C-alpha cells in the first residue's frame, strides 16, 4: 500500500499513534489472503504549510526513502541485444 501523510506519526513525534490505517488494514484484508506492505511518505504538507517549513528537509528525505523502497521492489530486466 502506498500512502502519504501530511504530518508525521512515527514513534517520538507529537502525533505518535494517530495513524489508524496500518493498525486495522491488515485485519480488513486478511480474509482475502492479502498481507499489505506499507510504504508511506510523511510530512507531505511541509512545502505548502508555512508552519511546517522547518520540516521540509525531513519531508524530502521521507519522499526519497519511499522512492528508493519502491525502486527496490522491481527487478531490472536485462536489455535485449
């Protein structure tokens, strides 16, 4: 599952524990035999919310980490000669 969060809910943040999707979604889809994998970019509102301006570097770092994680899911296909 790809997701984004305008703020941050990681351990140690002021809103730690506010993310309810990661807690209940596995239960919701387990009956279908699915096990979700969460890849989440955080602080996505930092660039548009002046109160979050100091978090822009962390937002960029979060997005870059998500992009690396997504890229790692795909196996490169050898080019045909």
